[in-house]
């Protein structure tokens, strides 16, 4: 019977050390980059910002949340504990579909309550759509929606936050909505 071959031992620690150093450099580099990249950006006072085909003038003191904004699709502004979100997208249905879907999402998915009925709104620029208020145990807000059937576009605007200071945030949100038009080139 032949004698079993003896395996020659070899060192595994240099390869394991190289893998460990590569992982540490990768994670450390990402952590360093994240700490040096700002999460918010102040917006210039009085200048118009555009989100897709919607444009408006932000109220003073509101900052852009870089991580929750998507170029050409959505813009999230915040001031204290309050948020102002503008989302634009193409729309091929009727004017009420996305609004009803948003209400169901808020009621069933987020556990929020719709306050009153949906009502119409018109801004001084002639922008018109539908709006409703909502509330929950920790936040309250208002949702506005504009559907432009000719352009096949949908603009959803939302302002929400804690009840403390909400009236001031809503007043500033309404001023931003009043300055909004849909004439920006996407």
C-alpha cells in the first residue's frame, strides 16, 4: 500500500492580512468621504430653483437635503424639524389617480389620518390643483398636487413636520407654492 502523500504546509496569513487591509482601506475611505461630504446645502436667498419642469423661490432659512433629493425628480428642503418636498414625474392617467393613491398610502401605509375633504387650490400664477391636510401622532402636514394633462406631468408638493412650529412652516410652504410655476425646462 502506498504511503499517503504529505501536504506541504504553506502560510495563509499574508493573504488574509492583504484582504483585511483592503477592507479596512475601503471602509475607512468611505467613512472619511462621508464625513467630508455635507448632507445639506444652503440655498441662495431669492433665487429660483427648478425640479424637473417646476420652479419656485425657496423661503429664507430653508436648506436642501442632498441625500433625499434626486436631480430633476425631487427636491427636499428642511428647516428645523419641518420638511418641504417637491416631486415631479411624467403622468399618463387622469387627474385624481395619484391623489387617491397618495391618500391610501398615508392612511394605510403610514397610519396617518386625512383631515377633512380634498379641496381645490389656485395660486396667483394660475397653478391649480388639489390639496388635503393630514395628521398623525408625531407629525402633521399638507399635500398639494398639480396634474398638467397637456404636458402629461405630475407635480406633488408636501410640507410636514412636528406640530411645534408647524404654522410658521406652513406659511413659508404656501409662499413657496405661490411662487411656483411649471415653465422650467426639464
